C-alpha cells in the first residue's frame, strides 16, 4: 500500500499535541503521528473544535512508567469562555486499565446499553481517546464544556 504521510516529528518531542475536530473523519485528515501524541513530558497542547488548551500532569516522570499510565490525572486549561463562578480547575482522571481489571461495580455501569444511546461524548474526551483508546475519563463533577 501507499505510505500515508504523517504530520509530526521524528524524535519524541518534549510536549505533545492532541486534536479533535468535530468528527472522526475530519480529525483523521490531520494524520497526527503517534510520536506527537507521546511526548517526553506529560504535557499536551490540545486543539478541540477550534479551541486551544493544555493538558498536563506536574509529575515529569509520568510517561516513563507503564504502570503509572494505568490511572493518572491530567489538569486541563483552555481558552473557553466561562462565567466567573463556573471557572473551576478541571482535573480529569484517566483510567486506561482494561475493563476486566476494574472493580465489578464499575462494570455494571459500563455495560448499561441505555447510557450509550445518542449521548455525544465531550470532544475533549474524544481527543484524549485518540491517544488512550479505551480510557475511562472522570471529570469529577465539572460539567464537560467541550
């Protein structure tokens, strides 16, 4: 097959880049290479439906440990417009353990078919899933604003 050229860097960059543009088809057009999604530092510039933001974890060692990548937190800041009282720190917990490794009570919720019906996942979450495919993402009560 013909080689599809990827946009990216040859070596791992200090800072990564994650993108979600409206839907899978438009996002794929960016052809973002895996190295851009896998930086040396746990820090990603995000472009989500035209809004720029940054996702990061203050622990520089995070990406060096496979085990740490099972479950970790990312802080998110963006250029979203907020009413003052709504501006909260957004801290997301990303859980990448396979569904089988999670406690049983989570499973029941996961398998409830009604929950998947037509609920549009937040775009930021979809951007995150372009790197951590099957992750569970907990917004800790902050209303997803993208």
